C-alpha cells in the first residue's frame, strides 16, 4: 500500500512540475501547442502583424512573459513584438515586463508580433514562447511564417515526407523520431532549450529510418525541436526530458 501511495505521489508531483496552464488563440480559434501559422504579404508592404490572445487555464493567477525566437530571418528584414502594453526594439528577445493573467482569464490585445520585410522577399520564421515567470516549464509556443513570395520561391521544399512525433515523451536517456523522405536534401534536426539555446543539431544522412537524439545529459524540462530542409521549416514541436 505504501509503495502504491508513493507512486501516486510521484505521478502527481511530476504532473505539477510539467503542468501546462497556458493556451493561445488566433482570430477566435484556439491553437494547438506548437502550431505553425502562415502569413503572406508583399515585399513592399510596410508591416505584417500577428495578434494572439492568451488564456490562463489554471486555478491560480500567472505572471506571463514572452520570448521571441528567430528561427531564420531574411536578411534586411526587421521584426519586433509588443506585450504588457509596450512595444520593444528588434534586439529585445524576452519581454522585460510580465502580464498578470488571472485564473480562467483570457487576455486580448496584449500581444502582437510585427514583421517588416523592408522590400526583401522570402520567408522568415519566428517562434513566440509564452511562459510563467515563476515556472518556465509552464509554456506554450506558436511559430509564425512571414512570407513574401517570389516566382519560384519554395521550389526546394521537400514535397513528400513524413516524420513521427517524438517518443518516448517524456524522455530520459534518448528521444526518437521515425522519418521517411522521398528526397532528403540538406535536412537537419535542431533541438533548443526553452530559452532558445541550440543544444543539439543532427544532419539526416539516410532517406528513411529512426533518428535517435541523446537526452541523458540534458537538464529536465521542456525542449523544442525543428526539422528543416535548408531554410524551409518542415515541422516543429516540443518534448519533455524527465530523468
């Protein structure tokens, strides 16, 4: 009986540590975790804007911060974001101020991401991570692809491929991805910490197989992954490391 109680307690504690209380909405639609949103515009447009609503689904108020992660940016373009009633310079990546969101409350008009192509054509990928200032593992991420199209742009994107979700999840000593590409090209998997630091990069050398990423020496918490072919982002997501 005591062992069963201890196991139950461990499960409850683990669930608390990795609880996710935040969710995002865009134009009235609740987004899936790690969802990708595509915004198209013209290179001579002054600005492209993404607006998001943030919901605290938990039972206590949270002080929420935002981190901007530039996955890849077209040279010469510029991007900023606004949060907590202020808009920040392009070189600011973490909001210096938080927004207190009450339990069960949705905040609207608090966040906007701004992208100015400045007449430069192509695609830039920016992720926005919303997290509890007192528990960085309580987070939600969305990736926005700001695209100004040209004739022939995107012709190098891999058209026929599949990749599994990461498993096991949570991971202890390793995490795996099953994949299959018709044409592999310059494809790689990058793993980032919650604060955006690159911790692993693995180039795929076979058209199909299982990619195993060592996580044994990574600290516990959430990690983001990005599968890309050159500058073209194919899939992003998140997994947990728990030893």
